[in-house]
C-alpha cells in the first residue's frame, strides 16, 4: 500500500532526525551533563543507528525450501514394483498395485508403514 510505504519512509527519516538531534544535544551540553546522562544518550543513539542500518539493508526474502511430501506405505510398495504393469496407464497400474497392497499380510504391510513413518 502506498500510504504504508510513505509512513515507513517518514518514520525512517524521523529516526535519522532524532539521531542528529541527540548528537547535537550531546555536543552542545556535554560539559553540563553527568557521565550517566551522556552514557545513556549515547546508548540510545547507538541503538537507533543500528535500527537505521538494518532498515537500510535490502530486505530479501529467503525462499523456504519446499519439503518433499513423505512417501506413504503404498508409495514405497510401488517403488518395489517398478517393473510390474508397465504396459498399463498410470491410473490403472496404481489401482492394480493398490489391490495387491491391500492383500498384503499384516506383517509385510507393517514393514512398509514403519519405513514410511521413519522416512
């Protein structure tokens, strides 16, 4: 939004103005201020300068790596049957392999499910 960008720019400019004003103030009144007051103002100025430096850096978004979806037990079963039903269309091949997968005894099926869970 245009208003948001303008507001952010104005905010950055005002931060810079505050830094300059604080430095001028310190220079002008450094002889009449206590050491703690000078230190406190210097810390605040330093903090503002860091913020301004961070604001001026190019904000690049780091792209998140898309996670590969975890394979299901059936996906792993399909990998073991690469050579079967290659002459069939993909959907029909999957349907036949799913029928075979459903007919597996619980022990064999459990192996695929355990591997898929730990993948």
